[in-house]
C-alpha cells in the first residue's frame, strides 16, 4: 500500500512540471502553392519545376543533442497539382554516405542509413499520421504514426501507393517524392496539416529536424510538427476504389501425416479492396486472404513460467491496428490480432474480413473490424468483431473505448462466445512531458464468473535528463482475454497437469537519469542510471514475485552501446513448475530468491562487420544459469547482409531437478538486387523446440504495390534432421 501511495504522490507532483511547450505549428509554417509545370521524378532540380516555390532550410539538431543548427544544410520545397503532393529535398554533405540496404520497409536499415523522412498529420489533431522516407540509396519506407502516451511511434506495416527518386552528387544528394492525395486521409475543408522533416546524417551519427524540440521526444513526434499551409485546401481525392487481387499456386507436404504420400498441389484466388468512403474514412475488405509472404517468426528460448507471444506479421491485421491495439499496458493487452486465424501455431483459414477506420469528425476517430474463420476438423468456425473509438478532449487527451466479441458460428463444445469491454482516459499535458492513462476493462462469458475486471493506470513523466514512469494493474482471476494477451493469469501445475487462474496486482515504478556530455571532441553521446521494479501481489496481498533491476548505460558517438545490469528476483512459487523439460522433476513449491548480472555490448553499426553480445550469470531458482548471446553480421553495402546469431543457456538446477544446455542458432541472409528485387533467407535451429527450419522469399515489386513472391519453407526435427513439412508457394499480386 505504501508503494501505491508513493506512485500517486509522484503523479500529483509531476503535474506541476507539465508546463506548456512551445507551439511549433505556429512558429514553423510552409505556404504551399500549386505547380504551374509538370513535376518529373528524376532527382534533377529543374528551374522550371521548383524555382517558383519557397525553400525551407533552417534544420536544427535533434539527436544526440537538441541544441544548435544542423552542420549539413538541407533544403526542402513542396508543391502540388490536382492529384499529387510533391516534396523535394536537397541534402548537402561531404560525399560520405552510408546506405545499409536497398530493402524497402526495413526499419533498422532505414534509420541506420543516410535518409530523409516526411512526417504528416493531415487531419491536424496530433493523434495519428503518416511517414514517408527514402535513403540516399533509394530504399523506401512508409508507415503510420500513432501515439502511445505522449510519444509518437512509427509502424512500417502500412503499405500504399507513392513514388520517389534519388540521385547522388559529389557534395549532396537529391530526393523527389510524390504522394497521391488518395493515399492519405485528410479533411477536405482543412487549410493546415501538421508536417515535419527528419534528416538522418549517419556518417556523423546525427538526426536533424525542421522544427526544434526536446531530444526526449521522437523525431517523428506529432506534438512538435510545423504547419503545411494550403492556399486552398485539397479537394476530396477521386478514384479511391482500389482492387488488389492475388493468385497463388502451392505445393504442400506434411511428412508427419502417414496418409499423405505426395505433395498436394493447390491454387487459390483472393484479394483486398480499399475504398475511401470520405477523404479521411477508409474501408478495407479482404476475401480468402493469404499470408504466405509474411515474415517468418523469430524463434526464442523461453525459460519463464508463462507463455510468450510472437509479434503479428500479417499485413491485413497490421494496417491501422493502433486503433484496436493501444489499450491496456505492456503486461496486458485486451486485443491482440494474432489470436485470430492462428491457434497454437496452426493457421486457420479466413474466409473474409473487413475493417473500417478513420475520423468521423476532426476529434473522433473510430475503427470497426470483422473477420470470419472457416470450420476445420479441429476448430469450429468463428466470427470475430472488434470496435473502438478515440475521442480527443482537452488539448491532447483522449477518451478511448473498445468492444471485442468472439462468437462460434458452428456447433462446438467449447465456450460459445467471449466478450470484452474497456474504457480508458489518457491524459497528455500540452508539452507532452506528462501522461497518464486510467483504464477499466471487463470480460463476459457464458459462465457469468465473478472477478472479471482489469483496472489500473499507467503513465510517464519525461524531461531531457530525468524520466520516470509507473504502472498499476489489478487483475481479477476471471478476466479472460481470448483475443488478447494476459500471460500471468494462467499458472500451470506440472504435477497435476492443470492450469489454475490466479488474479494479481502489479506495481511497476521506474526512474532514469541521463548525462549528456558537451563538446565536439566528446566520445559519449550520453550515459546514465536507470532502475525499474516489478512487484506482483496475490489477491490476498501476499507476495507472488518481485524483481529489482539497476542498470548503467553508455551510448558512444560512434553508435556503439554498453549496458551493465544487475538483477534481484524473489519468487513465491505457488505450483510445481517445469522450466527446462518434462523429463525432470518439477521445481517444488516454495520461496526462491536469486541474483544475476548482465553485460551487453553493441559495436559501431556503421562498420562492415557489426557484432553485439550479451552475457550473464547468476542463481536461478534452486540452481544457476549462465546465458550468452553472440550476434555478428557482414554488410556488403548496399546489396547484401549476412548475419549469424547464437543464443546459449546453461541451466543447472539442484540434484534431481535437471540440468540442460539450450541452444538457438539463426542465420539471416538478405540480398538486394535493386530497390525492387529482394531475396530473404532465414535458417533457425532451436534445441528447446526440437526444430530446424528454413525460409526463403524472393520478392519482385514489378509495379507500384504489385509483387511477385516465391516462398520456400520447410521444418525438420533435430534428431536425425527428419523432415516434418515442406511448402513452396508462388504468389502474384496486382494493384488495380
């Protein structure tokens, strides 16, 4: 209880520090005028194209320091015609440029390269937006911008039609971008959009922005954009019905099925439809969606007591997903789209789906999604629905609500339906330094359980040097989230082979303080101390688990990083638990406390050979654990990257409870033949799951938003490498 009162005290105190920030949308403005000549994307700045348009040049340092003007000059001009919005950037430098890869939509390689990015808030509400970026080598990335608390994050999983052209010169490089109005969502009668430009100068390891704002906010931050002022607001885009059909031809063989003696050959046809109902309200439909070209899941070694959840990889569920996914806290997510069409790792066919997202009014954003899965021999047909809204209140705050429903549409002995409802209020100060979200959620099932609640709050306060945050979750033992993530609720008893739900309370405060050395000759961008603590209490107030962490971090000017971490953990184990295999006796019920120390280092990411490592040793329940991870990659810029990861755990429990060495090996090989043709390869071996897998994908973007994929996938067991299954898929998509 003392900790709870302390958190409330922190919240009240920090309100006093949430003073208003400067209004960058009033300070930084660009008056855009229509073009009188055709704009040709050729990377050549022709006088008749751009001479009549204003130039904005005053970029400021943003990272690693947020003071002073940029060393290298960046010039930006903008214009438009009836159908397109055009941006030209001239990026001066000393001729030394880093281009990690030509692969599109690769977040790590994009921000690790010299790049230019446009961040847009066309609805001008500081709640959602878009980003379009190009590296000096011409690799493109596009994505959505969403708010989590007061921070803006980008997701590259949104795809749409636009174009760019890059040409490199001796002392500068030029990028020209065209974005169709029908690609964006905006208010047709609005004369101002939020906009910012981010320049990545990777040779000097700095990022600069058009507007000046604190380093503790991301460069794409929507609260600190400038204004794009239209002489007349763009009309509603016409021709906004888009059809994206696909056809696949597949060869599938399940070698573990004795009745299948040869590969099955199948062909499928389906597609997506995108309809702009208004200039800022989109309808997405899918029929017999195919996800064979999705990225392969990265295997991990799980030695915790609870399930882990791999990220969503399917594009239909990723686009505009923030309207549904940004509920709950990091520990509990009421909605997690990977629960739809996947059960225990097995894909369940989806017949159709629809998603309506966008703004009803400038301050009201909504989303509705419905998906129908097919009946199979193992699973009943199901209909999944989710509806959510976000109503902007005050300056930047939001009231959010969500309703989730799973309904069986064929006979089943399992639970007929499962429903969740939730309401949240997110307060964000005008400066963005302080944010706090209050939440209440509940679940409904045929059993009419008691204790179906989840409530609490989560927030942060952030200044340049001092940052702190807090989380309080109170979870009832029957808060069921079939379409969400709530891993700690279910506790497995290894002796009785039963799962028991146990409610809990989580209290999680954290604090970080950073030092920023000054001077051009500095070797360190920043260093500082951070500490975070997690306490889980049982419903009767007794201790379930506590974890105390203390770390010191260094980030060097050459992009390398060093982290030193000490951990203390105490677990009141309520049920016998198997952590390393059913062949050993479960760890018995009791109280365990153990400590651990980790060292993590990442080398200069601009080098041809990049490596990082994590090593740690400490006690582990009634034994010890030695863990080590080594990762290295060669970059043959910009056409190829080849990397190898080895993750090792040596766990030695007390006599009778087992000892085991766990190995995970991953090879990644990515080749960019051009910025339209990519070859991706992943080999993975894990002793924990007794699996060796191989995945290869050749992708050719032969036309904007139109691709040909050739995908190969196979899995083997690790005993004699006997094959489990193999598939070859040819998929063709076309954007009409």
